[in-house]
């Protein structure tokens, strides 16, 4: 919350009310007292909020509650992030078959990095002490979260820690400028290990000075290039705060200002670690659903153009994923059972009706799992803004993935990126273009601008079958 803002306090209360509604208006009760953190300070009592534990072992109830928490957590709700982490890593997680240490660590890390957890809280009534009780309980929540995160990370391999880091980066990147600013703080030595003010960090400063600092303090590597990168990405979205942070960072030292060219080149090629959140599932079968879609103008406009994509591309993707035996030519030829099977793979509600977003997810899911055809299709979708907002860096990524599998059209598209240059792609080496054009010819595809235009028309502008 923004210090001194009554509106922010009301917004925080509104979020709590929304979560309460999603969880069947359960009574406001405190959770268990938090444990003592590694620094030795008592965590105290948790903040009051809807009690979210299960009252039944029924699968559908557990699924509904987790999805409700995930929607709130993806949107940046501090308490939902804490409670979701406890679900995946708590004492009863194994009994409910939702035990997932990586997922628990992701949401603890996101909660600890959430400004709503450490921003000063000001009461509305004049003359009252600043919301001491609420502030204290949030400090307790963060201290307990840090203690739990530290235990989880200490038991993880380097690969598991990388997975935690990648998922955190993905979730924050879906939040737009605020998420990019948080990522910048996570890499900035001027802030605490969670992107928080040093004085608000739940980690005891003495622990940071040890020869072996806490695992939670080393999850994100501090470096100026990534600070510049993420502030630059925030500023590029038109975010004033991101622009101010970027300029303050540049002015802080001549060395930092000199990083501009390299960091901006990296930003032009930057893509999130995932195409969408990995839809894995613990033993319970409740998938780790992606609740990240932002209902912005660009996203809405892109989804509105899905009908320009010939459905056969979705059909090929579903066949590749073994949802159907053969590619469906039209949406109407899919059965409700087939659609529900795919929705279950994504962790989406089983409506039996394929939505525009789910059509896009079919292409994305097949591309992520290695189908060259879907990789090429997704690349053109990003090039044209069909189904997904136009993003040339992501288009370049998927063209290159298809190219690695020997796709001839992708090889020529890559040569076009290299030789002509596209907004958001920094690699402009014309020598590489010549190599790609020769390679494409040898692969049986004659390079020509006309053929590329035909490809774009085929995938993104042809009438729907």
C-alpha cells in the first residue's frame, strides 16, 4: 500500500472481502501463531482474515478453494500468497496430497517480496497511532513466511531453486510494471533480500554477514544489469514509477549509467521463463493452474482476433497433445469429453466448451512440448498480434525454437529477422542472414519475401475453416 493513503487501506480491506466471498464467506478468524524466525524474534499472531482450511476432504471443494486462492495470489494479494504457500507446504499438505515444496517456496517468496506486506500502514482516524496492530501482525506473517521459506530452500537442489526463481519471475512479469519494479528491487543491493527496505527485512542483519548467508537471501543474485533491465521493462510500459526508478538508478553512479546499452539490448530480447505457468499437479490431481491473464486492452484485442487463426492449427496441437486421435478441422468436431480432458490438463474449469484463451493455450502447450508446427504458428501469432499481444521478442524466440527442429519456413523467417531487423529484436547480423537463407534453401524451402507473406496470411489472416 502507499503510505498515507486511506484509499489503499480501503483497497486492502476490499481485497480481503473479495477473498472472503470466494471462500464462501467463512468467518474472520486468526490463523495459527507464526513460528520463531532464524533471527530469534517471535513471530506473534497472524493477521485476521478468512479462515481457508478445508472442512471436507471432497476433491472438488479442495480444487475450488485452491483455484480461488490462486486467482487472488496471481493478482498480488499478500494474504492469499501466504495462505497458498501454507496449503502446498503446511503440515496437512501430505495428507491432502497437495504437498509441493517448490510451489510453497514460490508463494512464500512472492509474499515476502509483496510491498503490501512491508509498506507502512496509516489509520484513517486522525491522532491515532499508525496501525500498529495491523503492522505488527504483518511483520509476524512475514517472519513466519521467511522461516518456512528458509526451511524449504535448505532442502532443495540447485535445479529446484532455479525452478522457484523462474516461477517467481514469471508471476511477477504477468503483473506488468509493478512486477518488473519488484524484480528490479530483488536484484538491487540497495534493498533487502526480498526487495524490501533494509529496516523492514525479516532477516536479521547479523545473519546476512555470516560466511554462509541464509538460502532465502541468495535466491536472487544481486547485479546491476538485471536492476537496469527490469526497471527499463517497467518504464517501457509507460509506467512513471519505473521511469523514475530507472533514472535514479542511472544517476546513482557513472558505472550504472554505462550499463544502459547492454541492459537495453538484453531487454529487447527478454522473454519470461515460461510461456504460461507449468500446469503440473501434485498427487491430488489439482493442477497448478495459470491465473495470470491480464484483462488489458492489448490482451482483449489479441483474443478477439483468434477467429483469424485457421482452426486446423488448434486441431494439430490437440492431436499432438493426444487429446484427440487426429487433427480436428473445426471446433464443432470436438466432443465435450475431449474439451474437458484438455481443460483438465490446463487446470481450467471443465465447461466442455473451448474458449478463445484455451485455443491459444492449445498452441502454446504444444509449442512448449516440442511440436515444431505449433512453435511456428505461435511465432507468427506473436508477430501479428493474433490471440496474444504482438511481441517480436517472443516471436523471435519461437521462430528460433522451430528453426532448431529444421522447420524450413522458420529458417527463412529467422533470416528475415536477422537481415531486416524487427522491433524488439537486437540481433541484426546480416552475415547470419546469408547463412540462414542458404540453410533454408538446402532444407527444401526457397527463400522469398512473397513466401513469407503467404505464410503470415495462411496462419493469421485466412478465413476460419
